[in-house]
C-alpha cells in the first residue's frame, strides 16, 4: 500500500521529503503537510498539518481549549489537537482496498487546507468574542462538498 500511496502522490505532482521516522513531508498552497505513514497498519492513512496555528502567549487556556473543542465538534473529517503550544490538524481514515487514491488524497488535502485557513481566521472570532457561542456557521462546513468538487478535479488533472 505504501508504494501505491507514494505513486499517487507523485502522480498528483507532489514532491515528498522522506522524514525518516515521521513519514513524508510535502507542501500545497504554502501549507506544510505530513503523511504520517504507519508501518504496522497499511490500511491506516493519516495526513497532518503540523503547527497549523501557533498558540499566542496571551491566549486564555479555557478559551483556547473551548475553541478546539468547538472546532472538533462542528467540523467533519479534520480534527485539531494542541501539541507543544501549537495546533496540529489531522485527517485520518481507513483505506478499504480498491478506492480511487487520487480522489481520496485530493479530498483529504483540500479539507485540511481549507480548515487550516478557516481556523486561523476563526480563532480571532472565537477567542476575541467569547459571548458569541455560535460564531461558526454550519453552512461554511457543508458548503465544501458542493463548491470544492471542481478543486478536486483540478488537483487531479495537474
């Protein structure tokens, strides 16, 4: 499976840097990604955006963790976790066999890239205005499936 995934990344035009024990690094639209390859479970696919958001020194702990919790409750597929003072975003899934790996990887990358940019702007609203518990509009999340299908096709055609 590792060879198939490497070939698919190559076919999509990505240049992967072997990061030894961590997996493979690559960039898309200025964002650094990590394919965290699992040697013991070939059906496990995990793509990570390390340090997607640097926690500010003046971020209140309760507000910060509420923001992470709210993000993880409301967003599909991508989950955010705090790791050494920064937010890492991850999209994990099980590969079932004969899937279209180009479409799978493309969707994963586009979801991550979109959510990283959304999160970086959303933190200003959530941390800056704790009284507004509903600052996230679910239409923003649901609109991805309809609007960004063309982006998937563009990425696979490049």
